[in-house]
């Protein structure tokens, strides 16, 4: 996705772009696999999917578990580039948190917050004061700080300032700020306040939840930006293997594929293609993701959770459950269905993910799997987290990071902005992404 977005931006800015992908589909690790038969092959499952799974082409299964924050950076990129004209989105129905053996809806309105049994009456009042403070907070206006130094005061001290209890702190840090551990408590509060603001502002856009999801799966995102690049003259080649990055005097000069060398002054690579320039974040921070395909007609129930979520009129309930159980790192579950055009009618896709902490990663997400039973088919994958050790300014080889275990694309967008700054030598500017008013590249609606 990073490479596709950057190729779109560079093409809009008049750069010549050659985009080579060894896969037969767009997006690499952010692709959506279809038909279902291809997913079975990818995970080396014997035989074909059972007839009960419906038509294989009705399935588009994401390889990463993420949503878009409605007021986040990726939505802004989609709007500025007008890639939204190629995509349709659906608001995820709700966000839930697991606490004390029960599943609670994360309040999406003030009325829901007042009615929620997640907090007592007095806690709700204190929490409301805290949310008003966060809403008014502006890191560029010291008058909004109310005695807090955003770069020095810890989040633990901010919670203490508003006299918030442990349950509210857990709820705020994990369901709103979307932290996966409690390490943030002793770090400067600015990042956490901005995370809560993003959640609140995203929620205000559509009201049900802060999350958006593209119909037909996340794989539509890289395809949309690939189309943008092509409209502005970019060349895309799928099923194109890269045999060698040609380097002279420490600087990239070309790329060799199928015996031919294409000269180029700058090269952008995903992490897995250039291991000598990568640095692993270490075993304790490897991401583990498990893909689960399961289905029940009419109603879904989480065994032992004391709660059931019935289908809405459009045939699905989408949800994300942070902090499913007291483990060192939260487990997230993203759920989508035929209403998002990613599964056969009456079927659901749930993706449970966490960060690996032990040598037995599958056991770590067992609490989530237990809640999701019955599961018709399960697909398991483990992904290492990698980051480049070389800025790339000397070699002109720029490398993107792998996806982390966050539930949205904010850190992916931060990586895009960082690569842009290193490549171009200037700060990323959303205005640079805007399509040119006089573009005439093959868009019928512009004729």
C-alpha cells in the first residue's frame, strides 16, 4: 500500500514511475485474496472449499486486519487524490470492549455514554470533563493545556488530574486511544490526547463508530492508487520478478528483471525485498495475525460472553474488540461480512490479531477464538515486524516498514510521509497530492 500511494503521489507530481510487482495482484501484504480457492492454496490447505462456503468469487479475504479512521490520514489522502471515485465505503457498525466476562459497546454518543454500564454515575461526570478537555486541547495553544505540559506530563498524571478510576483508564487507553499495552501511561501525554481526539473526531463524522471499510476488501485501496498513478502516466507491471537491484558506487542505477535492465535514479522497496538493509524489532515485538473464516446464519453469539449480536438490516454487524483478555498485549478482532462484499451470504470473516509474546502464539489468541466459536475454517499466519536501518538518502534506495498490529492505517501513513521526506528532501504536504485540474488522462467523467 505504501508503494502504491507513493507511486500515485509521484505520478501526480510529474515524476516518471515504473511499478513492478512479482505478484499477480495489487497490494502485496495489504491485498484481499479472491477467490476463496486461492486463499486455500496460499495456506496450503488440501482440497477445495466445501460447498457450504458458497461461491469462491464471493470472498475477498484481507491479509491484514485494519480499518480506516474516518478522520484519519488515509481518508485525507483518498479525498485529496480523489481516489474515492474508485471506491465505496461502509461505516463499521460498532466498536466493543470485553470486560469481566461480558462484551460492552463502546459508547458512540453522549446518550450512550450516560446509559452505559461501563462506568458508574460519578465516573461518567468526571469522564465527560476529561473528554471536554481533550476536545479543546490544541498542542499549539498553551491556553488549552490547563497546567499540563504535553511534552513532559505523563498520561498517568493527566488521569489523576481528572480523578479517573482504573476501569475508566483501561477503557480510555485501550478502546479510545487504542494502545495495546499500558506502557503509554508513563510517557508524555501529547500522543495519547491526539489519539483520543482522532477517535472522537472520527466518531463525529458518522456516529456509529469511527471506522470505515472499503467494499470488496482492503485490496481495493492499493488498486485505487495504482489506477491514479496509471492515469498520470505511471507504468504498472504485475507478475514481474525483480532479479537484481543494480548499484554503482553505492548508489542505485537500475533494476534487472528477466534479463533486462531498466535504468532509474531512485528505488522504493518493501521490506522483504532488501534484508541486508533491514532491522528487526526483535522477537518480543513480532506481530502475529490469525485469519478466521466462520459463519452462522441469522445470529452470531459469543460463547460464554453472555451477549449476542444479531444482524442489522444490511446483513452484518461489524466490530472491533480491544483488550479481549488480560494478556500483556491486547487482542483485536475485526469482523466483516457479505454486507461488505467480502464473504458469501450468511457468512462472516473474523480476524483476530495480537503481538507475539511467547513461543506459542496461537495459545495467546485462544480467548478470542473461544468467543468466536463455531469456526468453519481457520487460516494462521505469523509476520515479523521490520524497519529499514538505512535512510536511503545516499543509495537512493528507500524501504518501507512492515505493517504493525495497530487496527488502523495511521502508522502506515506516518511511514509514507517519512519516506516522502527522505525521497524528496521536503516535508510531506497533502496539497501536493491534489489532482491537477487540467489532467486529461483517460477519465471519461472529465471529458
